C-alpha cells in the first residue's frame, strides 16, 4: 500500500468532520493513521499555510501571550523529516507532506473511543511499555481491527 492509495477529498466539509477526526502531523499519530489506511482514512490537499505553530511568549513582567503563526519552510521540512523517520522505523513509507489526514472514527465504540484523543489512548493502553514505532503500529492495527470490525461486522 501507498499513502497515495488513500481516498482524496477536495475540502474539509462538515460532513467529513462528523465522521472523521484530523490526525496531528507527528509520527506517532500518523502511524495510527497508516493502520487505518486506506479504507478508514481520507486525505485533503493542504498548503503549508494550513500548518500552525503555537508559541507561548513571556514578556518581562512574566505575562504570557499565546500566538499562533504559520510554520516556516524550514520548520515544515524539519517536521517532515522527524515524522518520516518515525514512520520508517515502523516500516511505513514516508507520507507526503502536502496533505492533511483524517481518520474515520468508529461508529460503534464499545471502548469509549469517540474522538482521536480517545483512539490514541486506547492504542497506548494496548501498546504497553514498548514505545518503538513498530509497537505503535502493531497496537494500532489491533485496536483498529477490533473497532472497525465491531462497526459493520467487517475486518480492516
């Protein structure tokens, strides 16, 4: 399989967001997304301007201000390198950085997985103490197979 096998949506619509959750742009969570691909994952074209960095700035008096700004090209390149390194450790091909990724949330969630954060927590609980990329992928495949097969009586 390749990342390009994941279905392409042209825009992020309300309908998409009712059934799918955006996957954060990091190796751990994109490893989970890979375990759902291609049947339970959607990609949407993204500009680097879509990627925000949140900075906390502290002035001389100690007052903190939160500022969101766009990633610089250098930051985008660094993030891609780190993400793809983690994915390669799991045997997953590099992901194209020109997309935003959305994972389908199971409609049947007996394990309380109602959002992406819950899905990540469930994967972590099944993963145990081994924090290697291959362990993340195995745990994600196990969790998603269980959740999606409960959804419609199917296997991923």
